[in-house]
């Protein structure tokens, strides 16, 4: 891939990822400013196919309304495909859309084609503003991380003023475009916390089999979390996966309990501890 700042290689999954945050956007939800890391950052990942002879590229892009169709045209002009366009939030200003792009071929060629597709956009890292000063407080100082970890039953990661859980579907074997689709290339359930302990935001995504969709919805609603979207992210994957985005406000521990309740509805977690 081009030399684009912070990168990540997950060795056990064979996935190479470059984050594409939209730090140029100042986003508010319900009138309150929220950090980019709450869910306004995209990514592009590359992984070899199972036969090792080619690679797949997957990307989730964060776009203003007027940016969607120019990127569609640029992706197609560079031999890439669009697999989904949708919202992830309600109440956000400015209005944000998310477009999933994929492709298959030689890894170096995929990287060049993707770079060409986004080069004239704000997604291209060189077109982003310089990094600002670090936040006065990070998620580690804001939230009681051990308490949240006990409720969720997982360990998250601090990203600036946010704290985020990313949980894979190790109970499933999902394939698309000849590759094994894993946590680091988009098959994951996540929850990000921002704000303050007693007035927190939670936003995230659930990766679900079709029979799990309404059980997850019911668990979220029982815990006063808002369902904001249910949709696909990929084309042609087996088994078919659905994705659900949600949002909530309240105390961080209460929000974590709601997330945990919905997480209990996913296949591999039904036997795990049910806290809260």
C-alpha cells in the first residue's frame, strides 16, 4: 500500500489495514460535538485469498452526501465495486453516509487502483488536515475501564477521548471473493464510548446471521438503545451477514450493560457470562 501514515498488520489474520479518519469533519449528534473516533473514521484493508494467488480489498468510507456519487464513479473507473451505501447514525450534523468498496486482484494493483479512486477526495490521507493537539483527557482518564471491561466481558482500546470494543465472530467461517473474512477486515461487532461517565455516548455495529437480527434488536430496545440501521456490508459472502448500527446516551455502565445484553444474542456468546 502507499505510505499513508499509521498502518496496521494483523499477522494471525493476514490483514493489512490503513485507517481513513475524517478529521476534517466537525460532527455533532443531537447538537453535541462528538469525536471522530466515535464512528466517523473509515478504513481500507487488503488480505490474500485462500489459494494465495490473489488478494481482496475491502473499505468502508465516510462521506458527505455530495461526495457519494463522485466516489462511486471514481471506484468504477478504477475497476473497483460498490457493495453498500447507507447511514450509521441518526441526528448527526452534517449528514454522513458510509460506502463500502471492494475489489479482487493483485495486492499491489489493488492498492494503486484504490489510491487513484480516492486521490481527489478528503479520504486521501494527504488531503486531511494536520493532526491537532492531543486531547486533554483520553478514554483512560474519562472512563472506569476495568468496570466497563467486567460488564462487556472483553477488553477495549483507547483511541483519543474514546474507548472501543471490537469483537470478532470466531464461531463463524465466512468467505467472500475467495478469502476468509475475519475481524480485522470488517466482520466484527463493536462499541465505542465517548463523552463523560454519567453522560456518555455509545455507538456501534453488530455483525449478525439473519436469524440473530431481531433478537439483537429486541435486546437493544429493552435497554433503551436506538437502532439506526440494518443492512449489508458485503456482496456474495457465505453465510450471508447482516449489520446493525445503534446509538445511545446515558451513564457509561448502563450503556455497557445494554451492549452486553445484545451481545448475548450472538451465537458464540450465548454461553458466556451474562453481566448486568
